[in-house]
C-alpha cells in the first residue's frame, strides 16, 4: 500500500476556513486561456509526445465538486479537520481499542468517540462493520454539504445518482470475528450478517439503500490507491452520461488487531512507540515506516450542467485523472518512479493541463523508506522546475488511512484551494537531500493554488492521480 515492505519474496513477484461558494445561477461560461504546451518537453525524450489539449468548456463535460464529507481522527467536520491540520496537530496516539501491548507497533491513527446516531438508525446499525458506518456518515455529511440533505433529495433524479466508495480491506472486524467464531464453535456460530458485512462493496450498497440512489454502484479495491481510482471512475460515469451525480471516495476501518498485525508482519510500520506523534515523518532521513490510520473521505461529484440546474454550491473542479500499474513488485514501488511519472503525465493530459500550471502537490508520502523517494523521482521527472511547487504530506498528522487515504487527502487539497493555506508536513527534522521541493515543513504556508494534483499509490503497483483546481466559469 505504497509503503516499503521488507518481505522475502519469490522472484515471481518481481518483473525486470471559510469555504468559497459559487451561486450557479450567476455563472457565465467563458473560454479559459490555456497554454498549449508540449508536455513531453518536461519528460523523458524516449516517451511519446502529445500536445496538451485545451481545457474543456462544455458544462456537460465538466465535473465539479459540490460537497465533502469525512470521518477522521479529528472528527467528522471538514472545517475542523482542516483547522487542525493547519495547526500541525498530530492525531496519532497509543491504541486502546484492543490490547496491542505484545505487538512491535502499538500506536496509530485510531478514531475515538465516533457516533453514528444521527445518520444510521439503531436497528440498521446492528451488525455493521465500522467500515460501513464511516461510509454512511461521511456520505450523508457530503450530501448535506452539497445542499442535498434528507429534505432536499427531491431535487435530483435518483435513477441517475450513483455511489462509488471503495475500500482496501472492507469489513475487517466482521471478518476477524467470523473467523474466530468458526474456529471456536463451527459455522453455526457465525453471525447471519457475516457475509454481507465484510465484503468491500457493502459500504456503497448500504448507503444507496438508505438514500434510494439507483445509479452506478460498486466498490473499487486497489489498496491505498483506492480513493483516487473511485474519483476517476465516478467522473467517467458522469462524462459518459451514465450519471448526473456521484458520491465517491474511500473508507477504511483498519486499526484492528489483524490490520496492525498484518502490516507488522511485513515490517512496513514505524515502531516509535515512545514518540507516536513523531513517528510519521515523510521524506525525513530517519523515517522508519508508515503509521496506520483509518476513516473515510468522500466527495459529491456532478456535471457542471447538473450543478447549475439545481443552483448547487461549487467548491472546486475535478479537471481529470489517470490510473495505471507499475507491473514491478507486490509491495514496493518502482525505485525510478517511472510508473507514477507516466500516471501523472496522463492525468495532466486528461485534465488539459500543462506541467507549468501545477503549483501544488498533495503527496502520497507514507513515510516509508523506499516509497517516499520513488514518488519524488516521479514528480521531478514531470516537473523539471520545482521552485514554484509546494508539496506536503497529510499522512504526517493522520497516518496512512489505506483505502481512505486519497479521499481524506482530496478534501485537504480542496480546502487548500479554497483557503489559500497549506497545512504543514510535520516531523520534518532532517530532509532527504534528493527532495527538491518546498515540503511546507512544520509550519503552515499561504499559497494561492493554480492547479493541484493528489497522488495515491498502492500495494500491487497501483498508481492513481487526480487533478483539481478552483472552479473558474
């Protein structure tokens, strides 16, 4: 999941705070002036060249963000989440949800005091995994943010409203409990809700059942690249005319014994038990692995035409994205970063953006020994001049939330676009010399964002990149 794992693997696995709101009734569409730059001038000359197309103008072919919702170590309010990120506050703590005393790593981004009372009926909550609870709460809060609360859903055609929230693991607690029941008492002891509540698609399905959304509905599972894969796919459903509006993102409830134990077994986690809040230190020379986290991050995405018709609050624009695979190793990224570099290149082409327009990167940056520098190499391959680009790491404060990571980071990216403030990358003590970017070390910075990209990488070599900007009519 983007982190270096020191497994001994067979060669078979390796191949050579105020949101800006726009009243859509006042929008006047204009043709933006976009430089038609040859993007390949910024990339290796061995790769095929293509001219960046002009930015899309047709409101049917533009995808905008109209709502955000999350569940995080900092709670379920988007503005409070970003305020605490801006303050450089760490949400990492010693785990007390279960006995982790015998594990080499005993801390993480554990969600505490989570309540779903206002969003999930008590009877329907019975038997759910936190994975589904986080998704339902984040999804409904995103709809409220998009002015589509329970009393306002009549404004949309539910047959053309879809949900695409993925997860790397799915219902891990339900699965673990089911296995224990099987071992202890046989199959008759397994709970009746076991099968539906551990599969990864059930978060999207349950949210759709609750809301009555009958459009595209499924789950993508590409480890820690999941959320961006979902954004990319959701946008394509809108652009292909298959949906007017999509709830998309990722969810993970991974701070559980098997989650912590599994990543410990492949030696991917930091072991700074004496200083957990200083354990996640992206790009620092003394980093020793990632910190596990959990939560949910989702966006309401819709066509500009649809948003205008319902006078929706437009908070950002999804310009484009891309997905691909390193085809290299089961856990490690390509050391040269070529797979991610190609993914970034393709995302810019898809977005109609030149490399020179990008001035902010929300990096994957897990705090892994190999992964951090591989991502930097990929970025430097695309962006030859790094002097104008700011880059930060949300995971330094909330940990690595696996399938939910890209969703929570997309929200941080959009808040940065809205506010003009970048949250710091905390725990920057001894920066790697190869990192030729301003990493917003330890203190927030003011930065007017032109175009932003958010990267996500996953175990298996999955790469995903989304391109976001302020909405400009």
